[in-house]
C-alpha cells in the first residue's frame, strides 16, 4: 500500500492497479502497529523544521509492528563522500540530458525524487523567508532575515536549506507525462513561455544528522546507517 501527497501521482498508481491513497506524512490513516515494513524515500527532507522532520519519523514508527523495519532515504549535503563524487555531480558534464539542454535549449526527465534534482539552472535568490531555522548541524546558524538560495543543477550544496525550481511542461500531455520537468536556460525564450515554476523546499542532511534524529526516539533502534549515491539512509527496527 502506497501513499503520497500528490493526487496526480496517486491517480497514476491507480491506473496501474496499485493500491495508493493521498495523505500527509505527518498523519497517515493506517492503524498503529499494523505494518511489517515501511519505506520513506525522499520525503522527510521536504519538511522545513527539525520538529516536523522528527514527527514524520515518529509517525513512520507508529505504523510498524514490534520487530517491523523501516527504510528512510534523504538527500545528503555531502555530494562528494570519501573522495568519491555522487552520480549527481559526475553527470554534470556527461549526461545526455545535459547535452540536449545545451544544444536545443530544452531537455526532459521523468519525475523522480530519489536523488538531487535535475532542475532549472537558476542561481538567483528567492524572496521567500526561511522561518524557524534551528541551529542543527554542519555549523548552520539561524538568521532572522535569511532568504533561501535556489539550487543550481549538478553542483554541490552550499546550504542545508534551499529551494529547487521545477518547470511544468506546457501543452497537452497524457496524465502519465504531466508531472515531467523541463530543463531550460534561465531567461531564455523557452523559460519565459513555460509556466508555472514551482520552488520546492529541501533540507539536505549532513552526515550523522538523520541517524541522530532516529536515535532520539525510544521506540526504535537503528539497525544500519549508510551513504548511498548522494543520500543518507537508515534502517530502523521497531522495539
């Protein structure tokens, strides 16, 4: 059984005869202790405060039966780890999509949120204020009037809290294709014609941060913590 915040994505699951429903990760309408296993892939990094990120893990743990396990993936601040660049950085100059973008002005990619995003090349600053930023890790310090940077595609992260721009395709497309994104040079004619542009919030996790949050809960134990291609990952067991 799957769930997602996006009705469009849930509808796609229904068309493919999968069981899925719309819900919020902070409040999943499933009975406590009824799941053998839960998976949370590229979800928790979208919550904007430490308290909300902790609450999502608590909710995940609530669903598990004793002895049940959960797998969590979040984006990593460290896109270069142990002297190895992630696939995300390695593809900066070598991907076919990148070449297509440079040659034609546009490139397409399937909607995917399992790794750092392939989005618009935009290094501008957003006007949205960062609120409730706590002093968490990586030496991050709260600033009263700090504007979130908009991430530049295929580059290292310079902030734990940032926005990633998503351009939706224009024109008539099948529902399966309606959630694709388009890569366009900032300020280009193609960019001006595409609308709307959504800026999605991300909190990228530093080494040890996700594990520390999980270990703060008495109801679970961390079975494993590891790095995987630009993501920090944990496997939890319900006590």
